[in-house]
């Protein structure tokens, strides 16, 4: 069942990526790119608590302390290329607990650049459409260009 979900996610992500002009990243590119995307996502899921502690300690050294709970989840960014990595979300504990991933969309129009960050309740579009989680914000992003 998990393998079927992974295949469906890969195809869905490939179609989404293809629709914004970077299809080679998952469909027309190399298997290595797909492995990077899923490998980084897996590493974020496994090491999320350690990454979260690291981010909290770095920001605390700068005199910044988050108000509420924090959690690190995978992030997928589309627009000016394909990026995957980790995003720290912050907010009330109950709301932060609902967040499973962050999506980021990027659009450039001339000298203007727009970034939209969307904390969502599903990491995979299997079993339902991911819905945004209100009441939380993104406080840090660590990502890699793939």
C-alpha cells in the first residue's frame, strides 16, 4: 500500500512540476533527481526533531524565542526551480501538530518576486486533498536546489 502511494505521489508531483515548466526535475530528468527529492524528504521526517532543536538553539542565541510550539516538516518549493528541504512551523501546539508539510510557490514578474508559503495537513496527495492549516506560520526554511 505504501509503495502504491509513493508511486501515485511521484506521478502527481511530476505532473504538477511539469505544469510549471520544470518537468525534467521528476519526469524527464534523471532518476537521481527523484531520489534526491524523496531522500531529502525522508531525512527531514526522520531527523525533524533534531533539526527543530538546532533551529531553536540558533535563533535563541540571536535573542529570538518562538511564541508557541515549533516543528520541522518537509517543504517543496516550485517556481524558480525545484527545491526540497525542511521548514520550521510555529504556532499553538494543537495547530502545529496538524501540519505535515509546507508547500511554497514562487512567481516573478519583472523585478517583483512573490513567495507563498502554505502549511498543509498532508505530505502526500493520497487519501484526500491537502488542506492549509490556519493559525501557524513558517519561521525557518532550509532547502536544496534539485
